[in-house]
C-alpha cells in the first residue's frame, strides 16, 4: 500500500539525515514529488526527471557534488 511505502520512505529519510548524511533524491517520471523533495537535505538536492532518458544530467550533477564534497572533507 502506497501510504505504508511513503511512511517508510519518510522514516528512512529522517534516519539518514539524523546521522548527518547528505540525502539526494531523484523522482523519475512518477512518484511522490513532495515526499522526495522533503526527503532531500536541501531543495537543490532533489531532481525531478520527467523522462527516464533525461536522467543523465541530474545523476551527473549529484556525482559532481559528491566528488567535490570528498575533496573538501
């Protein structure tokens, strides 16, 4: 049931962020955009992909940000 899945997702997001993890989310074509937007650590860490073929730029940006974070840590 979707409500249970959403609740588990919210719990996982909360738990991950409580550890200090940086949470990126990507909604591909369908899904609960508000849930995923709120799950991301910051608004610019949520990517809304309207077409699965267009997911590359979002994934590349996430990889770039993670790579930069590792260099500065």
